[in-house]
């Protein structure tokens, strides 16, 4: 009887020690674990849903990411029905932005993942946490989180990265604007490591094969069937001076005391383009934006719902990104 009681007491003590140990998660211990994960991470796959709330109507997007160390990745971006519309691929030749339905791709050289792609890429997410000089750590029920300020993004002030407490898998990423409103919410549905990829999984040719004939865009690649899409944000002091419509496109001209810019809108067409040297790939809430040029001849390219946009002018890139972001929820008039 005494042995039974002693055995029960021993079990209770062990359980108590385990519970106490689980509660002693600290920022230092989590950062140490993340350093180990970053060092040993070879491959992973993830699936997530992104909700963008820049207006009264939320926009939802599907994200599927593949990664192979040290620098190969494939980020497939789709709509709420999980139909893939754009894919960002990084291989040894560079970065490609591909629309499988249109068989259209942009290629350019540069880095993106560590600066802009951490919302989609787990290894870049870890890197941001480890490198952040300012961060606020919090432990919650079954999760840990880091709140990190963002200084280089004109639309986002700070972010919250939520990880599973034990394995530190990604759970959620929240991006907040200057009014502390969460305008982007990425919720992870699946995450697994130790994945095996085929030799051609990170090639543009393999991505093009993602096109589904059932989801093909209408065969009207040179027709303006979308109306006039006006940006909801225009910098102070700028006014629209002219609107030029044709069967194929719309051109909006704006001018002000500090310069001028134009916004061209066309129905997407199938055409490969190569952009190399001095270009940036920026994140536009579920759509990649490509910035080319410098000085008075900068252009931001992006697409939304089969419409391609080209914003050209002398404005700072931050202002141009604000204009571009304000077209996300806009509809043609």
C-alpha cells in the first residue's frame, strides 16, 4: 500500500514538473530554438489564407508556399476559391512572377524574401524575428508571439508573428497600419517540413503547367471590359487632369505642384517580359508589385482580377505603393 502511495506521489511530482517546465517559456529560450531551426531547416510546405481589410469589404486570398534550402522557393497566390492566379518563383537564375492562366512571366534579378516575403516564407519570418532589434515577446495559451515595428513599409507600421509554442510552426501573421488596425491577417492551415521536391519544381515551365483550362480567363485580351478603375488614394495637391479611353486600355493623368503621374489600365495579355537590373519586387497585399526605373521615370507594375496596371511618375516609391494599394477594392466605373 505504501509503495502504491509513493508511486502515485511520484507521478504527481513528475506531472507537476512537466507542467511547470512548459510554463517557463522565455523570449531567450524561444530565440535559441529559432536559431537552431533556421540553421537546420532544409525544406517545407505551407498553406494559408490571407484576409486583406483595407475597406469595408474584406478580400481573401489563398497562399501555398514551397521552400528548399538555401534559396529556392515557390509562392502560389490564389483567390478565395483557391484558383491560382500568380506565382512567385525563385531559382538560381533569378526571381519570376508568373501568371499561369495567361502563360505570362516577368523575370528579374534581386532579393525579396528576407525583406518583403516573410509573410509567406517561414524561414524569412524566423530571420526577421532574430534580426529585429526591437521586439515584444508574449506567451499565450499554446502560442508565442513577437510584435515587431516595420519602418521601411509605407502602409504597415508594425506586425505580430504568432508561432506554435512547442514546435514554433507558423500560426498567424498580422500587419497593422498607423491607426493600429490589422489590415492583413494571414492564418496558416498547414505546415510540414522534410518535404521532397522534384528537380523541376522551381522552374517557370513547371509553374506554367498549373493553368487549369476550366479557370481560363475570357479570350478578350485586348478589350477594355472593366471600365475606369480610379485609385481611392491620390497624394495631396494632385488632381486628375485627363482620361483617355480606347478599346484596349484606359490612361489616367494626374498632376500637382510636386510633379505628375499616369495610371494605365489594360486587360491582361499573354507576353513574356524580362526586367533586370535595379528593379524591386514589393508586396501589395496578396499581389506582387514590380518597381522599375528611377528618378522621374519610375513605374510600378501589378495586376488584379485580370487587369494590368502601370503607374508611372516622379513620386517616391512609398507614395506610388499607396496609390497602387488603393486600387485593390476598386471597381470599374
